[in-house]
C-alpha cells in the first residue's frame, strides 16, 4: 500500500515512511492511494474474532510492505493484553437501541491508548530494523501526552518528551504523565498556556537542523497509523451488533476529527455503517461546518470536556480531500486560506456530500452535566459516564429520533479521569479504578521551564546526553 498527501505535492510514500514522518513534506496529511476492501466474506470471517485479531486484520492491508499480518497480530496481542477488560473494547447496552462502546480500559483510561499502545510497538520494530533512534516530542493539554508516555516508557530506541502548561492541566492528567518512572520519559511544565507549548513544539520541528540533530518524531493525531488502528474498534463493535443483518450507527465525541474519521475509514473499506454522528462541545467548528458548509475557527472556550476544546480539527483535511474529489491543489488553497483568514466555505456540492456522510450536534456544559446526572439517577448509579462520553450521549439521544436501529456512543474516557465534572453532576466523586488507586501517592518528576523554544532545546540536548 502506498500513500499520497492531501495537498498533492509530496511523492508516494510507504507505510513505514508515513508511520515515522506523521505529516507530509508539503504540509498535507497522508492518505492511502485506495481503500482496501473489507468485503462481506472478510467481515464474515472476522465475525466473532477477538479484539487483537480484528485489529491485525484491519491494519494488515494498510501496513502492507512493512509488517506481515502475523507480526501485527503479535504486536496487537501484546498491546491489548494490558487492558483491564478481557473484551478489550466491551459494549454495554443502555436501552433497546442505545449502546456504549467502552474504550477506557487501557493504561491511561482513555481511547488514545488503543492507537498509541500499538504505534509504540510499530515504531520500535521499525527502529530496530533500521538501527535508528528517535525522540518523540509533543505538547498536551490532556490525554495524548499520558497515552504516549505509557506506550513508550521502557521501550528501546525511543525517548518521549511531553510539554504541558504549568498548573493548567488537571491533577489526574498531570500525575498520569509525571509519575511514570522510566529513563526514556521526560516531562516539562511550561510557564504558559497550551498554545505556548504547541508553539514551542512547532518551532523546534520547523528548525530542520535541530529536528535532524535531535531525531525528533511526532505521534499527534494526524499520524495515519493512529487512524488505521482506531478503525478496528468500529469493525469489532459493528460485527458484534450484527451489522451484516441490520443497520448499526455510531456517535462519536469529537475534537480533532480523528476518532470519527476512523469510523469513516472503516465504512470506506466496506463496513456497513448506517450513520456517523459527530458530537462536539461548545467548541463546535465541525458542527457548524456540517450545518453551513463554512469551516471557520472560533475562540476556544474551556468546557468540562477539555480533550475536545479545539477549534482546528486537524483530521478534517482528510475529509476535505474527499469532498473536492482528491484535488490536492484545491485542498492546499483552502488550507492556506484557513491559515490566513481563519476560515473558508466549500461549494454547495461539497457541503451536500459532507452532510450525506456525517450528521452533527453539539452539547454545552449544562447539557453534559444533565446527561451524566440523568443516566446516573435512572440506573441507580450503575451507568456513570465521563463528560466527553456525555457529550456523545446527549447528541445521540437528540439525533436518534424514533429509529430502533442500534446506535453506539463511543465512551472515550473513564469517569474517574474527570472527577470534578462527575461530582458536579452526581454529587459524589467517581470511585477510582484500580489503575489510579496509588496515583496520588507516587512521586512526580518534571522540570519547569519558561515558554522559550531555546530553553526546551537545551533541556532536550542535555537529557539526550544522559543514558
Ligand atoms: C482526544 C479525545 C477526544 C477527541 O478525539 P478526536 O480524535 O480528537 O476527535 C474525545 N474524548 C477524549 C476523552 C479524548 O481524549
């Protein structure tokens, strides 16, 4: 399988190159040249397969030329063995037609573990093969940083350095990063905002000499391998709900458009997906796009679902490429306009296409709180969802209408990860899962630095000099 850039000016690339590079050199995002077919026969063969086998089968055609399916299966078995539920991605029924797909049994209790646990193992294999080392550099306001650290800690040939805004991430999220005791993990708290952190990462990546010297790599949500890995749980869940016999839909709490786009990928491959609902919090750039055809960034507002507090949905560029019939020059032009004017509108034809593929809705903090409370009370405390999942649930309940087809809400994080928001809704803090039990007893390690790329570069150099 070979890959092209959404901006049409990078060469064809192999999976291995796409895995390591993340972004294409023309600034675009990688997409496979064609969709591998997941036809009825293959779906029937996968019906009843366990999670790692499903993941390996979905990934195999994308990773062709880099990993064989048995290698992928070995990596997937190892990656998902650490999940705290034997089904890895269990479905939970809420009412006759509404389901939760619980994606929070990984080491950091959010769905990002699904892709990153596998990605770290892919990186390691490729780096050993090439006799190379890398340092993963990223900025985080929430779940990606901890998932990357948990996946990379203790692995060979990789270091990971994560920047977070000093005193501006939740104590649970910070401690999930700073209490990991491994020599290949470092945390830096930047005296500034999340945007300052992201800006430092951008400056260091754009410095070609430094990037090469420090062997920098990224694992942000535009990495194609992350999307492909996430497509697997759509296949797994849809098959379990009988998608070969009846329509199954999904509703996905959305920020960067990565997770719900993975559902679209599964559908493009041939998985029968009846509906894909995009659920946003008040940072609703995507909901507004599906409504009006105009993609325009607003001000980022802080909500109770912080991992979705985003006004630029990076993976949207992949959908845009499809909406303009794969015209890379048109995508580049629109994205340049977005960079300059913070927005653009697509043609009415492209807008109609987008609306045929996705439906969208928004839930504000009050609706999110009320949704957590309503399910908690209705079920006598048995169903307790985190605020991100609650955004999805609120939108699913609103948009499902009178349909009796199964609709699956992706439960993207464990409620104990967001204890303040959950307590505001239910009146009591969520019980901590075993994984978090000693989190507040562990020692934290991080370095506080000013919001200055040079300071981070110096820190990184001296850290890399230590074994
Ligand atoms: C990252 C994240 C999201 C948003 O996922 P995208 O792929 O960015 O759309 C939703 N919920 C949680 C808990 C997350 O960590």
